[in-house]
């Protein structure tokens, strides 16, 4: 149960984040989006606010907030500019994995610098051959004494260029059946044999590096196996992805909320045939549907976050939240553009950016097609006859 002190901390943190978004993020968002330039100063400010260590326990220098507060922060940031969540999004999956599965030595070694943002990182999972088929990954870690030699590549990695440390998933056994039991998690820091490759030019989610990672005879100590055990990587990353899907759902809500607020404001200012378009029943119906969808998505996301805070497995609930929130975000941003008419299609207003950013949430942290399969699998298990 959330304590009074936790609620006070949540309230204070959200207030600080809202001020940061209003004063610093929104004024810079359009320029960074247009130029696809990395927001270094904004990322440093987020580090100063403690946002890189939101879910890291206080004993390791983090804020130690719950997943519910974490999701609320992502929504607030995304209202201003969804891309700004990138530097802390997959970074938080790394810190979650170390916090939950790392040894005491690993937590002491890595978490303090990750919590302050001195070191920044992400998740090295998706490969050129596929993202959804995790068990089919080809990156291989071969044991060599007290080290592993890793060869392979990863693709579409957020923070790939600007990150330092990654939760790297690689096969330590290529012949295990089922294949996912041959996957091991590593805490991998850039060095000889581990470099960022090309950056990808994206439709939306601009300003944040999405890169290729290349591993060529990269040597890593056995001390950097996450949890000091082989074969647990699949389960570790699936748990971390639950928090990832919650934060993606929260991002979608933030973008949708921003689009809705822009639309309802514009509808009261724009006049046709002598009166505001907000007086037209067709526009009112659109606004009502937009707000209802956002509210439902927020309730689903908060439910998944609260269950995660209680220690529950939430692959179904996080999948549902991510699925629904991302789909309605796409719908709401398009409706916002329709309400704006031609003005919404122009880069003078942020509405077209909301529309371009929306598809990321449909694809990222597991496509919505795979979410439906995960949800159905859980439902059939629950209602088995």
C-alpha cells in the first residue's frame, strides 16, 4: 500500500517534472525534432532531477519510487516531448534488471553511477534478424576461462550511441532445447570489441539516438553475468520488459493527452460560419471519444503499475495497457489533426509531431501483434476447461 510519505514524494516529483517540461522541454522540442539533434542539456537536467535512478533503491543513490510514480513521470514528460523519455526509458529497464537480479557486488558496482546518470545505458536485445523472436537471437557468448567472448550485433537500440552500459542478451548455448534457456544476461560496458554502429533516421521519436551495436570478439568477465548465472537471461529480460511496456503505455497516454488538449483548445478558438467549431456536434463527439479513450488507457496503465508494485507478474496487464494505450494514441493524434484541419498538418504546430510519434508505441517493447498473443495465451491458461 502507498504510504502518506510516498504520496508526498510522488506529488513533489511530479510537480518538479511538470515545471521542467513547461520551462525547458517544450521550448526546445520542435528544434530538436526538426534537426534530429540529441538533447544533451535536457538529459543532463534529468540526471540532476534524479530521473535516471527513479526505481533504483535509495541505498544505491536512487529515488526509490514505485512503478506507479515512474509511469506518471513518463506521462508528464511525454506531454511535452515524447523523445525526452528515451534516455531514461531503456536505461530504467537496465537498472530494474540489476536491482532485481544482480548480485550484491553487481548492485554496488553499477547502480550508484547509473542512478545519478554518470553512466547511462539501455537494453541490447533486438537483432537484425528479428525482435519478437527473442529465442532466435544469434549473438553468441563463448566461454573462455573466466571470460566470455561475444560476437554479434543488435539493432534499433535506444541510447546506442550515447549509452555506456547495457543489459546485453546473448546465447551461451546455441543447442539448448527450448532455445530461450540458452540466453544469458550480461551487464556490458562499451570497450574494445563493443561499439555503436550506424544511427537510424526515424519517422518520429527524433532527437534520441536509435543505433546499431556491434560486438566483435568483445571480452567480458564472468563477474558481469547478471546474477552470476547462465541461462536466466530470457526470464530476466521478460520481467524488465514489463516495466518497459508500462512506461511505453504511459508515453502513449502523455502524447494522446497533449494532442487532446491542443485539439479542445483549438476547437474553441477556430470559427466557421460564425461560431466556434467546438459548438458542432461532430466535433463534440470526437472530443468526447478522445477523452474517454485516454481515461480508460490511463486506468489500465495505473492498474498494471500498481500490480507490479505489489510484486505480481503483470505480463498480461502490462501487455493490455501497452496495446490499448498505443492504439488509442494513434487514433487520438489523428483525430486531433482532423480537428485542426490544414493547420494540424503543418510543422508550425506540434500536432503533426504527436501523430508521427504515436507509431513508436505500437511497435516498441514488443509489437501489438505479439501483445495480443501474450494476452490470449494468459487468458486461455486462466480460463482453461
